[in-house]
C-alpha cells in the first residue's frame, strides 16, 4: 500500500473515530480487545517520558465497520493522567476514546509520527495476536495532552481499510 492512498488517514488531525463513522456506510462499533494495567513498550515509555517499568493503563481496541476491523487502536495512559475527571478514561468500554478526547478542553495533540510496521516490531506482534494484519502496514501515533496530562495513542491501519483506500474512491 503506497503512502499517498492512505495519506489522508495518516495525516487526519482530528478524530479518526469521526472519520471512520463518516466513511462507514454501515454500522460503526468499537471492539474492546483489552483494558488493563501493564508495562508499556520501551519506545512508548520513552515517548511519554516514563521509566520503562512504570505501569500504565493500556487500552486496545478495534474500530470496526460492519464485520471489518479498519483500525487497531492502542492507548497508553500514565497513572498520573487518570485523575479527577480523567478517571473516566478507565471506564470507556465501547465508547470511543476519541469521543471523549476531542470533547474535553483543553486538549492538544503533539506531532503525528508515521511508520510502517515490520514483522519484528513489538507493536506488530501485539496486533497480529488480535486481528489480520500484514508486515508493512501503516501506523501512526501521537501524544495527546488533556489538561496538561499526557496519553499516547497509536493507530494501526488494517487491510480492510487499506483495500478501501486502494479502491481509488476519494476515501
Ligand atoms: C483518538 C481517537 O480515538 C480512537 C479510539 C480509540 C479507543 O476507543 O480506544 C483509540 C484510538 C483512536 O483511533 C480518535 O478517534 O481519533
């Protein structure tokens, strides 16, 4: 999949949930793969300025349109962020994170990093346990700050979405 076909998705500055809802002509839903305390990957810890052994709240989901998973989402939330009104980030369930993040003010989004996942990436190995994906799939991540508290959101673009983008439609 060449970058330009997914360019609009990789560069989406707003909510990916909102974009999927707009593009999905059927039923959008969030499949929660897991929500738990755990250790971040080393590069995630570094990106959040945490010591590697700092436990964080990990949320993994699939954003789906009808029976197709379009995006794998992984949120890494430091315990320090889960305070006050942000404690609700631990009880999202099937409510999309984006529907909370983009409503809360003030929220800011840092630089969107883009990469293609190799088969030996820790993130790839995590995704492939839950859904169909292939080496070379595109992913992006960025750090959000909500009321100055950080959380890292990573999104992996899955084959069903890539196939739609390759369909040549202005997708
Ligand atoms: C940050 C957003 O939230 C999306 C929803 C997620 C969730 O529900 O866990 C995770 C990643 C995002 O794709 C968004 O909509 O842009």
